[in-house]
C-alpha cells in the first residue's frame, strides 16, 4: 500500500460531531478588546479602509505598528504573494513559520527558497511543545481521530505563545477562500491584537497574475494538483470542479485550523 493509500485509509470518512461551543481553540488568551482599542480600530478603518494592499501594508508596518507587527506564513501555495509585498517594504518584519511536524518536505524546502529569494531576514520557526506531543499524540495519529485537537496543540497553542509580544499581525486571508471568510474586513481585532488582511479582496486570479508579473517561485506541489497546502496527512489533491480548499480535511466539514478564530468564534 502506498503512503497516499495509507493516509486515505486512516482519514475519517465523516467528521465526528463537533464539541459544544466554544471549541477548544476559541479560547483566545489575548483578552477582550477595550473601548480604546475598538475606537482605534474604527479610526484605522476610516483612514485606510479604501487603501490598496501595498498602501495598507506600508502604513501598518512603517507608521502604525513599527516594530510591533508580525506575519504568520505557512509557506503554502499563495504565501509568496504576501511575503513578496512585505519584503518590498521591510524584509526584517518577523515571519513566524509554524512547523507542525506534519508538513510536506516540499514546504520546508520552499520556505528556504523564498527566504533567500525575497531576502527575508527574520524567519522564526516554531512548533508544538515536546511535552504536548508526547502526552497528546505519542503515536502521531491524532489527526485521524480528532483533527480539532491535533490542530490545537500543533498550531493554535504554539502560535499563541509566539504572537504574545506583538501588537498586530498580518495575514494572507482572502474572502474567496472559505464561507467563514466572506465577511472579513481589511482591518480587524482578535482580542487585543490588530489583524491586517491586505489581500482580503484579492481573487485567485489576482494572486496568479501577481506571481507571474513578478516571476515569483510557486510551491512545487501546486503543479501536482494541491491548491491549498497544509499538513501532509490532512491535505490532498483537488479534483476538477472542486472548491479551492476542498483538499483540506477532505470528507469533513472542517475548513479552518483555528488560528484565525477569535474569542467570539467568528473566524478572525
């Protein structure tokens, strides 16, 4: 049996019933936004609500949150676009790379290639705590039994620790990706941390055009039919006619790992 056949055999045909809300990764530890933070968000939206991606990024990086802003990158199929934009403004912006221990080898090599190509000077690799791995997933198969719990200790908890020092984060989220993201705005709050979504209104075609226009390297798995790339066991090829993220957690109703969900659970 091939490796892919083995993964398909282990993959649950149907996701078990979701636990009662709030889910485990809805407990953001960033606190509740104060009235002052909410007022600042509204002021930022009034000032930059109509800004294009580069204008918004430049303002957030250079003017509004200098030295206190970061971005999280999976170095997946679209990551090069956001990283390219950031690198043109300030290649020293910290890039947090979440190495779950379940990534494709191609993703790790792609990370190294982009770091050199774009001149990124502060790529920080983080991962799950070894104690959590031993306690929660000693045999490495938690993803097949309880994907929410697997995402929680491999992604949500490490990222929460890494993000603690920062006042704002830049994401590569787009409205077209999932139903939960259709209502997102270019500027949001996740607890007490500001969230900047410069590509919020970009289409898949916009992303492709940017990559072609700037001759940016593509993730090697894209040509092999992988459109949205995450952990190896929970990512599969997308067939013709399927949705953009249908290859993530296929066969279940899960379409978010939890790192972008705020304390209200509304998909930030």
